[in-house]
């Protein structure tokens, strides 16, 4: 059977190379867009977004006691507390669907229940307070409010559904892993651990503070104006804490865990970004699928329009805040408000690169169900919103 599969794959690769449509202009353009998106992703998201996320995820897996994770996110945790904390996490972490993955992986592997973990997985990129404010100001208060309320409720419902659908498997997972927390003592006072994570998050958040804040007033503009000073200050405080409070063995384990997350996630992300760019292109540029074809299918508030918007958005890669200008162009081209909300609910939280990584953490079945829930619920909420504002 294995030899048969190898022969099949060999023949498939040969035929793909043999009939490679290099004479087709759209194919060449799609290849260019795929490579351009990969280059942009490497320049804009790896050093400032993905790399700090690996360190945060590794810090969770190394320095956070399993008892603490189980207390707030485990099967026996208070459901109101665990789902509430997971659902509003995006207000702290202004991340995209790919950047949240290492942190999600660290929490889940540390013993978090599937429900709170997937609530966090969705809410991390979806409930970005700056993106919601930008949506409100550029696309109108209706879409802004619907996105804020819908995303919070959405994340909790998805988490609860994932918990109930895979309840038996999660119980088995808990029994097999044991989640033994006895004898796991803190190596340092709790206040030191809290300050360490605040400094680590400070580097992550301030370094990635969006340029869109320059158009805002008050605290948003203040942070944007001094973002690099705040980033450097956070970094210096972090280095001071590492030198003063941490043992060499702990730092070694932290670095090792960071590398493990990088080796596991990075190749799949770049593969997914390449495929996403090939199929859908970059914002404002076509991939193999023409944008005009997409625009004609998302007008009005039909089931087809909402589902198509959710489905395409789920596979397309959206960097943080880029969904707003993209949606502004689509609305100008005749997109309905229902499909627009469906895109806002499905797009930032999912992408083809993130699906590939989620599969390595949750497995194929759970990943498929999670993606289906996001697409179906985005479709339903989009239709309801379109009906309300009609």
C-alpha cells in the first residue's frame, strides 16, 4: 500500500510538471503574487510578530505551572471565568490568525480544555480592539458594533460547541496525559512571574502597534508616537529580569521550547501563505481566482453570498487590520452588509496557513469541525445582520 501511494504521488508530480501552464499569463501572475505575499509576510510578520509569539508560547509551556492553566482553563475550571477570560483575550493581543497559533499551542499542550483553548484561538485575532475601532470609524457604527458583540459571543459559542462535540475525547485525553500537577512548585515568587510576562507582552504589543493609531487621538496616538521607546524599555526590563531571576537551565529550556515551536509552525505557515497568495493574491491584486468573480458573488444578503464570503475569508490570509480597507473596497463594489460581517467574523480568525498548523495541534477531525463551525456561524450571523440593517 505504501509503495502504491509513492507511485501515485510520483505520477501526480510528473503530470503536474509535464502540464505546467507556464504560458498562461494568469498562472504566472498568481505565482508572482504567491511569492510577493510570502516576501511581505517574512518582512512584516516574522521578526516582530511570529518570533515574539514563539517566545511567549515557550514561556507559557516552561514557566507557567500546569496547575495555573488547569485552574483557569482546565476541565474543572469555573466555566464563566475560563470562557470569559479566553473570549476577551484579543483586546490584549492584537494578533493575526497565524501569530496567535504558538500561544494557543502552548496553552493547549499545557492542559487547557478544548473549549477555552478554541475560544482563545478564535478571540485572539478576532477581538482586536483597535481593529474594531477602525471598523467603526471607516465602515460605520453598525458593522463596528456587530463585529465587537458578534465576535465575543461567537468565540464562546464555538468553544462550548467544541467542548460538547469532543467531550469524550477530551476526557480520554485528560486521563491519558494525567495532567499531574502534584509537586509542581514555583521556582520564584508569583509577582516576578507576572512582571516577566508583562514585560514580554510589552515587547510584543508595542513593537506591533499599528500605524493606524496615528489617525486616532488620546492613548492610541500616544502609544503609537512612543511605541519604539516603550518597546525598548520593555525589552530592557525583560533582560534585567532574565539575568536577575532566572537560572541558566530555565533559560536553556525556554530557548529549546521556542525552537520547537518555530520548527513545528514556521514551515506550515509559509506553505499556507504561498498557497493563499497563489489562489487569492494580495489585497488589491488577483491570484488565480479573479477578484471580480468574488465581488459578483457577495452582493445582497442571500445564503449563497454570506456562505461564499465566509468560506473565502476563512482561507484567505488577513494581516491585522488589513481586512478593513479590503472590505471598504468590496462594499464600494456592491458587497452586502451581511456578507461584510461574515467576512469580518471568519477572515481575521482563520486562514489556510493557520488551518495547517491547527491540524498539527488538534488533529484533522477537530480542525475540520472548528473550521466548519466558524464558516457556518459566520454565515448565519451575517444573514441575521443583513436582515436587521436592510
